[in-house]
C-alpha cells in the first residue's frame, strides 16, 4: 500500500481487498450449496462496509475539488 494514503483511504483499500478476496468465495458457496450455505451476514457486512467507505471517499474527494 502506498505510504501517502490517509487513514480513511487505508480503511477503504482494506475494505476493497476484503471485498475482492471474500465475495467470490461467498457467492460460490451460495450458488453451489444453496442459499442456506451462504453466510449472508458476513457477505452483507463486507458489502456494506465497502459501500460506506466508498461513499465517504466520494464526500472527501468532493470537498477537495
């Protein structure tokens, strides 16, 4: 990770990495094992965190422009 990232940007990158790493696995589980095989709460948390931090970054970027 670049040294020049703010704390907010570091959190965002971390959330996006988690999104990248876990979403595929969870979707595969849901589609192969059926809906009851997917840990929906974990998937919802990953998606919610990434979306929230992306929205926060938009606000930060908008304030800079």
